[in-house]
């Protein structure tokens, strides 16, 4: 729309002024009989000229829309013809009128006006009506015929019929023009009822159709003032034609520049109105012309038709209410199918279809995959209700942070997404906003959650799956980078990530094929070098790669949840092995077996029961089992704390692994029933000497000393990890450590090798 938004109101005012002037002139002429009668003809061509100008402007303004453009164009041609015809009439009137008697319309003028009407009718007829299928078209044709006859009957009865049968002189031109206008009007009105809101405004079309009604006005004037379409109709009725035209221009203008109202179609009511309209002439006949027997017959026919209308109308109302219900129900179903029940966000299906539409429509999209870090922990430790509340709060946060361009989505579980279509917002900006929002605790439970976000952008034409895959890869990369971060997908990123993803699948297979083996690393008494315990360390006997270190697959197993099954296997196997060593070697067997437990296992509700089952099934007494936990695993949640106290109560000892590397190692010693601390290898490394930086050595020694003193005070056992040479062992001994573990003392080994070692040890003890 090139023009400014204002609808051309001045045309309406101009034509309205002309109408008023014409009416005033008529009143004066009628009362005082002054002035030539030809003045009555001036307003119509002038008004017509204004409407031509208005239509020209509208035509230019709607040139982008072919339907509206055609409608305006044809109407413009019609308005030109009518204006020329009326102008000729006015000129004719000025030249030939005698006293109060205007001359007849010339054939040429009548043809012009007739063409004008025909063009207007054509314009209205070409506006497309949308129908769904043959059945509806048939019904619509029936309805339109009913409506046509319904409109035509009263117009005929009150307008045309009296004119034709009148004794006064009517020119053929006037009569055919009125007939034509009448047809246009009826056809136009019935048509409007079937239009949905399209390129041509319904009000505009209605106004155009009403131009034809001026014909009925002319007829009424003629019967009332007793002339043959002279000054009264020329001055009073016909100027309304251009007024209706400029009003139509204004309506179309307003709707074309976006003030379109959504209006209901009135087609359903039309047949009833038509029947009611037909009753009007019937009543007139009943009242005016018939004797009483005939009146009774017609009267009862009218009453019956009114009752049928009422009956139909009630049924129609019921149907309408029913339809409304069905529609509401449908909308609800549609909403449910496209939205997530818990959070109310769009669901995966809607996410995909919106993205698909955008990509086929030539818009690019940016996808943010948002995955909550450790949501499962919240769910497992605090319960599903708390988890649900958290998800709802996250959804609310996403809704806020997604901004106007973004569609927030819940893909499933704790996975969310934000879809940015075409817009100007940069993915990184939104991602940062989300991470910022998550630095504050959310939900009524004041939980602190973090999220990893993967960002991928695709141009129009890309496939939905490829964008999602890229966003997924980026999200994985974000998780690998230590969570609470966003990563944008870059080409080449997929390979390591998919390798990682593949690892998950491989692990599952490996578990089924029993490719995992438990190795044992002896824990020795630093004073006597006797084996006092063994740490169970899992190994993966990969068919191609040989023995794979747990550092490579434990993280993947934790992420995929496979650690549960793997952990259960290691626990059972270690218990079974320890029980068997105890049976075989008695007091020469390792006093305990230490099993590593990851955070995810600890958060499992069944963990304590699993441990009890393993002990019962293997016949191992709880005192021979140690569970090694890391600080990060222990730190979270009351459920973990309960589990640890239960285990302690059952007689299982707990060891704090990698002691000293975390932030709250000390406070943990107070809150949890820890029996053993394992001094982390990093404090043992370089304990014996450090030529480069003696201060460093002193610091390590200080930690090692502090730990041993603390353990002494709390009556905890200590194990120094990662002893790689005799000097370190000596230093640790000097510091007061009684137990140690490390490559220097013994490598991790298979159960069979460990058995051999135990045999050798027993022999050594026996031989003194
Ligand atoms: P961790 O619990 O700290 O286990 C000690 C790791 O240090 C073992 O590595 C062991 O082989 C290694 N180590 C022992 N002595 C020395 C030494 O003198 N020098 C050096 N450089 N390293 C030494 P491994 O077996 O590769 O295990 C790595 C980690 O994998 C373990 O660290 C543990 O966190 C995890 N892990 C192993 N098995 C399991 C398991 O069954 N379940 C769970 N959840 N985690 C396990
Ligand atoms: Ca360990
Ligand atoms: Ca350790």
C-alpha cells in the first residue's frame, strides 16, 4: 500500500455535501417553484465524478492484490459510464427542459448508465466465493435462489409492478435502467452473504450492491410524487448512488490497509429473511385487496410460513450452539495435540511443524536446544512433584527469555528448545539470557539448576532433521565442556560428539556381551606391606581396542544411565570375589574390597537395597565392603544423606575418595558417616622431592600432614593413593600414614593375578 493509512474521507464529505445541496434545492424548488428544473440533475454527475477520482486512488492503492484490483478497476469503468450518462442527462435537461417538465433521457445516456450498472454488477459477480465441495455449492445455489426470489418479490410488488402498471408515462430507458439496477442490487446482496473475508471487503460489496436499490427509491419517489422519474428522484435518490460508491471506496480502503474486521458470514440467515420478505407483499395483499375467504387462506399461509421460520430459526440456533461446542472441543483437542500438558509450551510435534513451515517458506531458523543438567538428580532425590514444579518454572522462564521472536518448546523430559524464526534475534543472545536467568534459584523450592544449550542455524530449504541433529551435537558439546554453557554448532563438530554418542550404544552392547571385567588393586599396610584391602576397578575388554580404561567410558556410562547396571555388576562381582578370597585365604585375604560408586548410583532409590541384596546373595558380611564416594556425589540432597546413614547402619564402611581435591572435604567429614579418607594422588605426587619448586613440596606435605592429623582426631582410617616410588612411601610412612595404594606397591590386576599374589603372600608368611 503506497498511500498513507488515511482513508480518503474527503470524498465522502464532498459527495455528502452534494447530496445535501441537492435535497435543499429540491425543498426550495418544491416550496417556491423557483429555478430551472435542470438544477435537480447537477448533483448526480458531480458526485459521479468525485467517485471516479476516489476509485482511481483506490485502484492505485490496491495494485498488489489482483482480486481487489480487478474489483476496483471494473467498478471504476462502471462509475465512468454512469457519470458520463448522468452528465449527458444533465446537459440534456439544461438544454431542453420546459418549465417543470424535464426531457426524456436520450438513448445514448441510457446506454451509458446501463453499461455502468452492468459493470458494477460484473465487478460484484467476479469476487470469488469460497465453497468447500459440491454439496455446499448445491446448497449455496439453492439458498441464493431463495434469497434472490425473497428480495425480488417485495421489490417487484412495491416498486416495479406499480411503475409498470401505472397510468403515467415512463420511458423505456428509465424502466430498463431501473430493472437492471434492481437485478444488480438483488444479485449483489445475495452474493455478499456468501463471501468470506477476502481481498474485497464485504461492506464495500454491500454498498455497491445497494446502489441498485436506488432503483427502488426512484420507483417509490415516482409513485409518491406522481412523476416519471423526474426531479424528485434525480435530486433526492440518484445522488445517493455516488455517495454509496465513495463509502464503498472507504470501506475497501480501510480493509485493504489492515483494519480488516473478522465478520461472520450471514448466509445462514438469508433464506429465513427471504421467506419473511416474501410474506410482506402477501400481508399487503391480505390487508388491501382480498375478500375474507381469500384473506383467511393467505393469512394462514403467512402464519404457517412465520411459524416455520421460527421453528427453523430455533433449530438453526441449536445447531449453531452445537457447532460452537464442537469447534471449541476441536480447538481444545488441537491445543492438546500441539502443546505439552505439564508446562503448556508447544510440544515436539508443533516444534517440528513450525520449523518445517518456516524452512519451506524461505525463512531461516535458529534452534536452541536446552537440556537441564542433572535434572534426574532432582527428580530422584526430591521426588517427581518437585521435578514437575521445576519443569513448569523452567518453562515460564523460557517463555520470558525467548522474547517476541522465539517459540519456547518442551521437547520431552528435561529437554526444552527455543525456535527463532527469521527474526533478528541472535541465538547467542537468547542463550545467554537463559543462562543468566538460571543463575538465580527458581521454582517455589528455590532450586539452582543449570542448562547446556546447543545452537544451530539453518537457511531456508534445509531439513528439519539436519537442524535438530546439529543443535543436538552442539548441545552435547556444551555438556562435555562442563555444562552451564552454550555452544554453537560448527562444521566438523559432529565427529567427536557422535563418537561419544556412539560410545553409549557400544557400552550397552558390551554389557550384554559381558565384556566388562573387574580388576583389583591391592591396598597395602605401609608398615608390613601386607595386603589389607583391594579396590575394585572396572575394565572394558574391548574386542578391537583391548583393555579400555574407565576414564574413557565411565562418563558416558553416567550420562546414559548405564552406570546403574554397570555399577550393580561391579558391586556383585567384587562382593563375590571378596567372599571367595575370604573363604580361601581366611585372615590372609584382603580385609575389605572397595567399590567405587558414582553420583548417579547414589541418587537411585534402590541403591541401598541393591547393596543389601549383593551382600546377601554373595554371603559377604558388610564389614568387608567399603564404598568409595567422591565429594560431588555426596554433596547433594537429603535422600543421599539418608542412604549413606542406612548403609553405615548396615555396617558397610564409606570412604571419601580423592580427598582434598574438593571444596568442602572437611565439612563432609562432619556430616557423613565416613570411615576412611583416601588422600588424593595429587598430594602424593612430588611429595618426596621437588627440585624445581621446593615450596610446592612443602604445601603438599602440609596438606598430607593436615589430613592425617584430622583423620587421627576423627578416628578415621587413611589411605594414600597413587604412590609411585619408594621415596613417596617413605615420606608417607614418616607422616603417619598406615595404608597406601599405588603402582609402586601393586598395579591393578585381574582377579586371577590377585589370587596368585595372595597365594604368594601366604607362602611368604608361612615361610616367615
Ligand atoms: P579412582 O577411584 O581415583 O581410582 C584410582 C585410579 O588411580 C585407578 O585408575 C588406578 O588404576 C589409578 N592408580 C592407582 N595407582 C596409581 C599410581 O601409582 N599412579 C597413577 N598414575 N595412577 C594410579 P583407573 O582404574 O583408570 O580408574 C579411574 C577412575 O575410574 C577411578 O578413579 C574411578 O573414579 C573410576 N572407576 C573405576 N572403576 C569404577 C567403577 O567400577 N565404578 C565407578 N563408578 N567408577 C569407577
Ligand atoms: Ca576410588
Ligand atoms: Ca581416587
